[in-house]
């Protein structure tokens, strides 16, 4: 079924840790074993799940409404287009080359240094178990004399921590050796290591830099922390905050407890609190190479726009989506890698966005059709309701416009659309029911029993609903749905976009959804007002993207501006959905031969892809996870937040699919 390289050890055992569909779908499980295995254990070849059969959606005769041309074709001759793209790419190469990439290794250690120092740590363990007491002084080269930084050594066995201890000598290699010998005897983690552990032993080295009095410049995951108070003290190196997903407040509380003090001791005036940079490198079970970590992650610091790598990243992300389905047929909503546990919460819009993705894939690949069917039936059985000729999604005592829109998109994309045709009509009818004569929409079919900000909600829901109507128009050919989409889009152009610079209620959440709608409507109608609107909102969204990699290089490309906190906190789901919106704007800029915008939008796309690929779990960055198979291919929430939510990966998939469509 799939062209997957075999030969990965412990394949079956790893697969069964997570994947167990219902018994009646056993055939499906067996069919996907090679793909799951590759995703869990990191086969270098990626799965090809793009094959299968093409399903043509049923078409009906158009009914009433204004007649529009099918799709406009705005193209120039081939050579001018190539010249334009070459000019954009040349300018983009200059920009990427100009980016300042800092060297965060304050000791200037190269790969050979790290290889040697890690070898010294393993030598210390070997000497311990051999019972030797004499140390060959020649293993501590004079080049490391005078480097008296404090060193921590950490042991891991199959991802589980098995000891950590420090040392500070007048030679860096000696510090590593001494700390490793001490770590062998650390029994705080369910006992110290044994000789049986040596085959699976992986060692981490942490070299601590100069201390600074704790202030607002402390950065989670970049810096470690040290506390002293009343003769007691404790240190956390930089990885603790990331591995445990601690907030700064929680980290300091845990540090106080480690020192044997009261939980909130760090706020006492008598407490001395410091932070420091760290060099962190290790051997891991995921690579034969020694890995240097940046905020516990393995990152590419300088962006590149490699379509093959984007495709590989997309394949991994889609593979994770498949294995993230619960045995009942819905997607696990949120996972906490540090706790090895799934959250109990849920969100219907995000669930249904994932269902839409799976419907798209099932329409391209017959092998996914049964999985899509299981998911679709679960969604409809549990959350779909009808009220006469109206259909809606009901969850947690309410029914929101956005959920109905996503449900309509999912059933419209289904290869089993004929089975859901009546449901699609009723969902579309409810969207019209919630649309006023002027094109404005209402957020709720069934309102919640709590206070809400409908204007803010409609920043999301309006674009989602218009997009759903356009999807439904595409499959039915009925101009009634196109008319409704045009009327609503025109209303929201006036409401959100025309006075955007003066609008105190501006909120960027409307941009990515409306970008897709404006793109589609321009292709259908040829009306330039949609071009003007998509350019205006897309130019605006670039203001919140980090395009210089400051103050930390792993911020590069994310859509978050600390000077605009009112637009939300940094989150990969935001970056990915904004990136998708920019991709749709780039397509229009290319159609319009707008070279400056092509450059600005493509620059944004390159940086956004760079950021998201750095946030994807793969290989050595899972070094601290006991169950890496649960996260392989998923996109974490952020550089300092290891959680996974279905939309962090699903939005990334949608963005990468559009980008590959544009540039492949």
C-alpha cells in the first residue's frame, strides 16, 4: 500500500503502545502498520499517502442568482513570469543571507570538543563500573585548563532521567569527568543506573555560563536559574522548564522546594536569585550524532525554502494526524508530552477542521476512506442535531456558527458526499438562517449561558462561514450559496477592512479566513475589490511577524509581536493559520504581477515555514520523552510550550499544502 522502508527495530512493540482501533477495523490497522512504524521510529523515508482514486463531486444545475464566470484566468506570457519570479527569489536570497545568526556557544566549542567531552563522560561511567580509582590525567587536555565553568551531567535510559550531578574543576574535561562519576551514584530517580542500563545509557552535558541577577530578561529554556537563601541553595539548568513545561512562577516554586525551603521563597528579600546561559549537548537514542540543543530543541537557524523538506514535514504531520485518532473515531484534542497524558477538553471547530482535512485526504486516497467514514459517523452521531430543515452542531450546551461552517466543509469534501447530501443542505440552510439581510452573521444558533463577546467571535466565524458557503457552492453549483457568500463578504469588507487603520476593534483573527474567501471570490467574479481587500489585510498581518530573529533566533518567522499583546500570545496555531492566509494572498499577488507584494509575501512564507518546521517533533528533540511515538510529526504550541493541540498540526498541514500547490 505504501512505499515504506522496513527494518526498524522494535516496530511492533512501539506501534501497539498507541494504535488500537476497534476490532471491526482490524484490517485498517494492519494496512497502516508500516506508516505508523515509520512515523514512530523515524524512518528516513517518508510515506506517500497522496495516491489513490480521484472522486468527482456530484454536480447539480445552478439555480437562481447573478451569473458569474466560472473561474477567471489571469496569466501573462511564460518568460515575463519567470523573470518576475527570478527577481523576487534573488531579493529573497539577499534577505536571508543578511539575517544575523548569533553564536550562542559562549565558550566557542566545536563539534570535536563536544565529542571529546561527551567521551570523557562515558569514560567516567566505564571507569566506575570497572572499579578503577586511578584517573589518567592525560585525558584532561591543557586546552581546557582555566575553563572552570560549572558542569552538570544528566543520564537518561530510554528517555527516563536516571541521575544528574554537577562539578566545578579548573579544567573543563575534568569537570565533566567528576560530574559523570557523581551522577552514577545518584539514586533520586528510582535508583541509580546499573550495568544492565549501560547499553541504553545516553548522557547530556550542561555547561553553565556567567550568572546574572534575576530580572525580566530571564528567558525560559534559554537560561537556567540558581537560588540561595539562609544557607540553602538549588540550581535548575535550562532544560528543566521545557521538559516539565513549567511557567516561570512554577519553576521558581519548584526551585525553592528543591532547596528545602518554602514554595514561594524566591520572593523574599533575603533570597538571592540568578539566571545564566547554558551550553547543552547530548547523545540521544534518535541519532548517532552528538546533538546540540537550543531551548531543548534541534533547530535550523537560517531559513531555507526546500520544497522536498516541506513535503517531508507535511507527510510527517499528516501521519501524526492519522495516529492521533482515538479508537472511537475522533481526534485526540490535546496532549501533554511531559505528563504523557491527554487533556479532557475539546473544541468542536478544531475537531471539525481535522475532519475536513481527513475528508480531503480520503477523496484522494481510497485507503483512508474507511478511517474518514468512522470519523464522520462519530461526529454526526455525537454532535449533529436537526431542527426541521435546519441542521447544527451541538456541543456543551451551545451551537456556534463556526462549528456548523466546519461541519459543512467536512461533509462537502467527503468522498461519501451523497450519503451526507441532506445534512449538507441543512447545515448550509442554518448558515443562511443566521445571516441577516445586509450580509452580517450571528454567532450562535443556540447561545451559551455565559457572557461572550460576539463581535470578537465573529472575527473568526464570519470567514469560516463564508468559506463553507463557497465550498458548498463548488459542489452544488447553486448560485444561492454564492450570492449569500458575496453578500456577507461585501458586508465584512466594509465592516472589517475599509476603515481597518482607524478601527479600534481590529483583531487579526479575521485575516486568514477572509484571505481564503477573498482569493476564491476574485477567481470566481474577477472583481478587483477583492484584490484590494486581500492586499490590505495581508500587508497588515505582516506587522506582527518576527522577521529578524530577535531577541532569540527561534522566534524567527512566528506571528507574534510583543508590542501588540492585545492580538494574543505566541502560538503555532496562529502562525500556521496566518501563514496560510499569506499564501492565498501571494497567489493573488502573482496573478496581478505585483512584484513588491510577491516578495513581501514570499518572504513571510519562507520565514513562517521555517518557524513551524523548527517546532515539529522529530528525531533528537524528543530525547526526554518516554513515549515519542505519540508526538512524532506533530507541531508543538511554541518554543517554550511542548503541548500539542490538533489545530497546531492541522493548520500547519493546510498551510504547507497550499504552499506546495503554489511553488511545486
